[in-house]
C-alpha cells in the first residue's frame, strides 16, 4: 500500500481542485454575464445551461467505479481536466455564436456544457477518492480545509485576472482568455499529480482484488453500496444539506436589494462577507479536527454546522420581518461561518466513510455522493428563485417571499443534521463492536 501523503502532497492535490474551480468559474459566471449583459439574452438560458452541467454529473458513480477498477486515479483526473479545458473553449465559442445563430449556438452550448459536467465529474470524483485513500485520518479535516481554501483562491485569482484582460471586451479576447486559463489549469493539474501514484498497480488496489468489490459490474456494485446503511444515510445528508446550501446563492444579493435597499456594490460586499465567514468556519474545523489532539469529531462538527446554519436561516427570516433595522451583516457572517463548518467537516467525513470496509470502492462511493451534490446544486438555485417568484406573484410581498425560502432552507438544514447524526464512522463502529464483544 502506498504511503500516506504528507502536507506537500495534500497541497499538490489541492492545486488540482483550484485548477478545476478556476475553469468552472469562467464558464458558470463570466460567460453567464456575457450572455445576459453583452448579448442581452434571457437570464434563463445561462441558468439552464449551468443546471445542465450539474445534471450530467449524475454519471459520477461511473467515473468513480472506473477508477476503482483501474486502480489508478491520476489518468481520470488528468483526462477529466483535459475534457474540461476543451469544453470551456467550446462554451466560449457557443456564447459568441448565440447572438448570430441562436439555434446553432444553443445546440453547441448544450454539448459544451454537458462536456463541462463530464470533465468535472471525472476529475473531481477521482481527485476526492485519491485524497480519501492517501490522506491519514489525522489530516483529513485539514486536507479538506486546504482543498476548499485553494478552490476559493482559484475562483478569486482567475476571476480577477480574467476581468483585467477582458476589459475592454471583445469576442476574440473572451476566447483567448478562456483558452489560456484552461491551458494553465491543465498544465497545473499535470504537474500536481506527476508521480503522485508512483508504485500503484494499474490492475486495481490490493483490497479491491482481495474482495472483488471494484471488479464487479457497476450496477451490482452500486446496488451493494446503496444497501449499506452508512452510505445511504450519507447520500441523503449530502443531498439535503447541499440543497439548502445552494438555494441561498442566487437570492442573497436580490434579497439585500429588495428588502434592505442595498446598492449593487453593497450587496456584492455582503456576498464577500458570507465568503469570509465560510473561510473562518473552514479554518476552525480544519485546525480543531487535525493532529493527535482533536477538539470534537467530524460528525459533531457536521451536525453543529448544519444546526448553526438552520439557526442563521431562521435569523434571516427575522430580518424579513424587522427590515432594515436588523443587523444583516452580522447575520450573514454567522451564516457563512456555519456553512464553512459543516462543509469542511462533511468533506472530511466523506473521505473517512468512502474507505469503509476496505473493499476498493472509494471511487464509487465518492461518485455516489458527488452525484447527490450535483443534483442538489442543480435543483437548489431553481428551488430558491422559484419559491421567491411564486410567493411574490401570489402575495406581492418580497418580505414574505424571501422569508418562505429562508424558512425552507432552515428546515432542510435540520433534516440534514438528523441524517448526519445517524452516520457513524468506521472507527466508531469498530469501538462499539469491540465494546459489545466484551459483554
């Protein structure tokens, strides 16, 4: 078995996550703005395309199973990133084609955004599976923190750099900037994973060969994994928590503008404050759950983060009642803090649980949970905006509309906390089994 990764190796894999994020943010954010602002297309179009790139990630279990069978993750990581790089350029070309030939542009965009989803699914699933296999249990929380922070850094650096080179805007600049960014991301990925699986057999891992788990057909393996109570409960946790988490992304800034009268700049600063809270929560869990002296368990932090997020959403509902007198900035920071806590704790738990049983199915479990997250993200933004529109149409009140969404998110976070409470780590299972055998 390969040695556990040291901090250098963890940071190298974190750079792959940053590279993934840097390309995705250009496709889902920058091109979104170009379609709506520069080309005056309906906002529904990029919204549906972004939802499509999440929806096709339901095939993540296939990618995870494929890397389990082969025994090596890096070909899937690099191959997925290469596909993502090509797809991002196709997305840019489709964007330029939309105002000229709408039907042809939409057809190309559907293909391109689907390929983005496939690339993210193949690379991201195998990356997390590799982290789960190669990171020691004492470092998993810190590894999750490092990956998340580097991903956010990738978002920020790419967005700022692209903004510099895209101003003034031209179609040629758009394609060139995205092509260069995709090329750099692919180069970083190749360098980051170079030789990181040295000595790993291409015929499957030893546990997989011994148990025969990874060599089964996908349908059989997936059915057996779903039959595991832990995997099933954690899938439900991922779906409900990410549904609540993603629902707030598209409505926070409009809420600040309509209910609190914030300007565009003020609402953007509010989003920045939310991300600052996210970062603080991630760092707190990464430090608390790493090393030999831990403060709390990953499950406890996951539950606490979900409950804290629910309370913060209830407070946001109170803001809808109180209006501008409510301390919105403090509430948003606390929401981000709780979100960051549960996100990093959940990823650490995911790494731990994916190797349950040492049956060589880490990739398949990661794919299952990644698919649940992707579906939740595809539905979350649509759910939040749809509830707002429906309630405003029926009652004519933005206060009531946003309050309804925040209340629904609070309920989802509490349901997610209940699912997290039922998920027991392998270490806890072994402890309880040993305790029972003594009586």
